[in-house]
């Protein structure tokens, strides 16, 4: 008996084994987001997709194949849809309508959110705006920027999304719609500081950890932002937006950080991420970047907000070559999959050099 009593006493004094905390007790959460520019709909692109499908509709998937693993690796991937899904007959510039398969491929490539407020939102009028929304809904792609009516906008805007324990609010606006006016009761989110302030205030009532505004703004083909973009970015930052991503100029524009008054914090802004997929071939327009940002949030602080942990970008070039006619591929820097002419290599390398000069204050990501 004494031995048994001694053994029980020893066990009672022993420390319990130290087990790792369960996943929901981690100290912090992180979320990686990527943002792409304009996916356009020139007829050269439409014809290439038809050629890739070999007589069975339209196939855009090969265009994105080289970068699909990179897109899919992000927690959330966002892209701007700069053509309508109005159905046939398909048309290119100046009033775009492309096959639904363009968005099938975008979803397959790993994108999650589509922004639709841009100067081509009304290219096919009411029917085009509403059918575009219907197609995106049918593909279960989240979207924001255009709406069938005010009630739909009120119910779905801002767009909220929670992932990895971090709650995001997305906003999206355009400077205009090429002088086309939406038909009642359709709504296109336009840049109006009074309305934007109301939307940010509405977003805050849902207590998001991070607010992102995606802006269609600036002057086409200008390599630097203008004063209006800078003033609007400052307005967004001072009203509570945490990240600003721009598009529309079809070229890459600089990255900056907007200092907040009476604070050590700043708000990142990329004024233009350039084109994503288009048939534009002039210098600066024949490629683009994927803006890549990671945010983190402390889970120990009940009221902790997400903060920027890492920012970078992936440059890529749109390679157009002949395969029974023109076809396209998006190629990251140092890609060796395709043998191209010395002229194509020179043009591609010039795009990468130009982009690095513009974004000299941002690190390059690897695909």
C-alpha cells in the first residue's frame, strides 16, 4: 500500500503534457489578396478564343495557363471586367460584348471577385448590364459596381467578404461610362465624393477589418497619376479606406502611400495596375501587373483591425503569336516556356524594364 500511495502522489504532482493550441486559438490571421487590371474584349481576342476551342465555342483558358497556379494561390483574387457579357453578336471596340466563356476561364484561373464599374459598363445598354450580372451570378462569381436597380445595390453594396477570420469591405467606382446613361432602374457606381462618403460610412457599420476601394479613374496612356487621382486617393484614405487600387489608364502607374493626419499610419495606393488581357500592343499597354498584398490581424484583440504586412507585384507580358491565326498567353518575367523571336523578346523585356522603373519602390514577386 505505501508504494501505491507514493505513486499516486507523484502522478498528482506531475505537470500535464503541453499540447499545441487548437487552430482557432492562433494569435493572428493573415489574408493574401491579388488585384488584376482590365480584361478587355477586342475582336482579335474573341477570334483567338474561338480558334483555341477548335470549333467548339470559345476557349480562353490557355491564355491564363502559365499564371493559373499564381492566381489560385491567393486567398482572394480580384479583376476588372471591361467588356459586357451581352451575348452575340460579339463586338470589340468601341462597344464591347464578349462570350461568357471569358468569365468561365477567369473563374477557372482562380479569380473570385469581378468589378464591373468602368467606362464600358453600358456598352450594350440595359440588356448588356443586366445580362452581365446574370452570367456572373450563374458562375457564382462575386461582383460589384453595377446593379439592376437601387434595391439590389442597397442589399449587396458594399460587398463584404470574410476569410481566414478577416472581414473585408469592397468598394468600386468609375469616372464615367463614355457618355452613355444607364436606363432606369439600372445603377452604375460613379465617382461622387458625397455618395462615396455615405458608402464608406455604411461599410463601417458592419465593422470590417479592412476597406478596399477599386477605382476606374485617370487619363488613358498616361504613365503617371494626375492631380485629380491624388486628391481623390487622399479623400478615400482620410475617410477610412485602407487600400486603393486603380485602373483604366491601360498602363502601369506609380505606387505610393498616403500619410494620415495625426497618425503614424498610411494608406497604400497603386494608381493603375495596367491592362490584364487585351489586344493593345503599343509600348506600356502590352502587359500589366498583379498587385499582391497580404494583411494580418491580431486575434487576441477583440477590436483589432487588419494591417498591411507585405506588398509586391508580379509583372507579366501579353504574348501574341500565330497558331493558325493569332492567339495569346500571359507570361511572367523570365518565363522560358515559349520560344519567341528576338523582336518579341526585346519588346517583352522593354515592358518589364519600364514597369520596374515605374514601380521602383515595390518588390517584385515570383510566380
